[in-house]
C-alpha cells in the first residue's frame, strides 16, 4: 500500500534549553537529534526516526525544519519472499509481522489459519515462534531443496489438484478438506463432500462431483502408493489395511495421518498405522501368494503359510515378522 506520513512539527515543550552564540553578522545552526515520538502508523507507512534543525537569527526569532524517514508496507515483515511466514495476514486480511494462531498463512499453495495447521501437524510451536514440522527450519532452503520426503505428492500432481480447486475460496477449500478427512476415516461420505462444495460455490452438482472425485483420487493414489511401495503393505491387502485403520481404536491415528497428508504433503504418520497392522493382522492368502509364498487352509479353517519348508499359522508368521 502506498502513502506518505505527515510532517511532524517539533513541540515547543520538547525544547528545554539550548546554548548558542549569537552575533550580529551570522546565524548559528544547531541540529538536535530527537527520540522518535510513539509510533503512529497505518497499514501503509510508519515513522522510523528523524532530526530537527533550529536556526537562530541575529535579529531574533528562529525557524525549525523537521525531517523523518518512512517505510512501506512491504518492509513490515522481516521474512523473505520465499519464506512462508511472509504470507502471514491478520483477521482483517492485512500483512502481519507477528504470527499468532489466528494468522492466515500460505504453505505449499494451501491457505489456512496457523492454529489449524498446528492441529494438522504441519506447523509446530516453539520458543522462537511457529516452524514447519516436516521440513526442518524454514530458513534452511538448501536442506528443503535436497531432501524430499518419501511419498510426497509430485509437483505436477499438486498443480493439478490446485487447478481442480481453482475458483474456490479458502474457506470452501478448508471446509471441503475437513469433510474429506471425515470421509476418509469413515464418518462421512464423498457425497457429503460434493454437496458441501456445490452449496458453497454454486457449482452444478455434476461439476462439483467431478472436481471432488479428481482431488479424492489424487490423495487416495498417493496413500496407496506410499503404503505399498514404501511401507510394504501388499497391494491385495489395501482394503483390509484401510478397514483396520477405520476401527475405533485406530481412527484417531488415521485422522492425524490424513490431516498431515492433505495439509502438509507428509505421509510420515502412516508408518505407525502400517506397523500396527502388520503386528496384528496377517496378510491375506492371495497377497502372500502374489509375493511367492505357498499357502493353504488347515482343516480347522486357519490360514497357513510355508516358511523355509515348515507350515505355520499365517497370524503367527506375521507377528514374528517372517512375512
């Protein structure tokens, strides 16, 4: 925002005593540095300091000249343009240098309140302020560029998702994300997400459904790829894995994992879910067969797997880490 600060005249009450030599032939000029008055600033400028010159004339009288500096709104933040903290705005939509839980920031193209991002695990609060949870210290640009978290959504897919969300307000995107997370843990349905998008944007239901399905498929594909290719869940066991995650005792951990995936492009919170699944649920016979294991069903109906020439219950083999 552009603007100019008004000139500040030196109040007479601020001058206590000035010693000077007065002659009939010359003037004496004394420059007195003043402590800036309490900052008075609007959204565009603020006073940052100044000096006042007082000129005494031989015939009596004096004149004063005051100068001061100004700073524009772009200088109100100490962060660089590539730092997520430079995007901070207060509740009125104005740039903010002090970041609180109510501040709205943009991270990886997603705009949300800081408090929401903390709950989602994207940001953490430290003694020095808020920092990214998954990418280390925000100022460490080199580390961010060289270390890509396993399972992170590729940039081109992120761009496609953002395009599908194009034209939607930040509040609509946040609401849709919240409903989508609820759907992922089994508390709502995709139809609920579509209805919310259509209601908030005025879109035709068919368009809202198409956009919503594209975004859901992108995140589902990211999760499927990560747990199969990075964490070792057999592709044939994906449905059993997600059913396990939606059980009441695991639903909280699944919600956290999906929140970090959607708001932070981080898949790290899926790892403990996979570990719990492998420790408590044996892979299906079809999944084991696809991985080269020999399986059979015992007379009592229990699934068996052959490990190094010995038949054992699949659940036992899974618990001891043999499969």
